[in-house]
C-alpha cells in the first residue's frame, strides 16, 4: 500500500522499512533536505539519496522516493533488464561527452581575425606571417573617397 504524493509523513518510515529494515529517513539541517540512509553492519549510515524536487527545491518524502528505491532494488529485477538500462544510460553519457568535447574544441579554437590570418599564412607557408617589426602602411595616393 503506497501513500499519495501528498500523503502524511507518519506512514513513510513504515513503508520505507517494509522495503528494507536498514533504510531510514532523516532531516539534514546542513543542507535543509531529507535524506534517505542505509545502515551498515558497523552501525554507520550511508546516504543513498537526497529528497528534493526536480528543480532542487525542498519537498517531503513520498511515493516517488519509494518507487526510486524499488527501481534500485537488484533482487526484484531481472539482470537482463538491469544491463539494458545501464547500457542505455552509458550511450547517453557517451553522446553527452562527445557533444561536450566538440563544444570544448570549438570554444578553444575560436580565434580573432589576426590569429586566423597568422594561422593561415603559417599553414600556407606564404610568408613570415607576423613579422617582429612594426608594419608601416603605404599612404594612399590620389583622391581618397
């Protein structure tokens, strides 16, 4: 029996313990959020997840968190489904990494006009490119409009 997203906090710990007796939910005053913990054998607590909205704002624990924990439960799922989800996640991560790498290269190679001119003259081996002395421009002769 699951509570509604607007259900009471009184039934949430009971439902959390029904999933696993080592699970717990406490309020962390440092981050001002509820956290779901798992108690280890040595009585220390491992933080599993922070309870917050999609935009990072505060919210109370509810069925969304229970459903998330159930999806994490490896004992109730077939290994084929788990491996498929992991493979799909890694494909998304690789695509994001490729996009980030392209953006990084594009941002690193953004040059101004002088840098591009110097790079092209160096590649084409046309001239010295950027000479060490000051250039004197030839004055225009005749009428200048």
